[in-house]
C-alpha cells in the first residue's frame, strides 16, 4: 500500500487508513487525518525534515515516520495545479 510520504508536489491523495499499530495513530486522527480526507503535498522536507501538507484548508507539517503511517487510496493531480 502507498503511504502519504510517497506523494509528490502537485498531487492529491485520499486517506485510506491510519496504521493502527503505530504510536502516532491517535495523534494523527486528532489532527484530522481520517479516511476519505483529501491531502496534498505543499513542500517536501529538506534533508529529512518535516514536509508540509494541505488538508481541509489547513497547512500541517508531518515528519517522515508520521506520513508513512498514513495509507492512501490513490493519487490524483491536484485541482490547484
């Protein structure tokens, strides 16, 4: 399964599920990363730093391990491109 970490700038993903055995699951769900939500990549982290994502009009930074705990359904071209 593809994870959110794999999307590229200008692409949009639909969240499929959050990895449940992850210690991050509750935190990600509380931040709004829930199945069916569209997310797009704004900025890929530099030298392993956090990446910035756009979700429901909010910009949210996630570390690589957080983004890898979010499984996605599919990748679409962003409507803002």
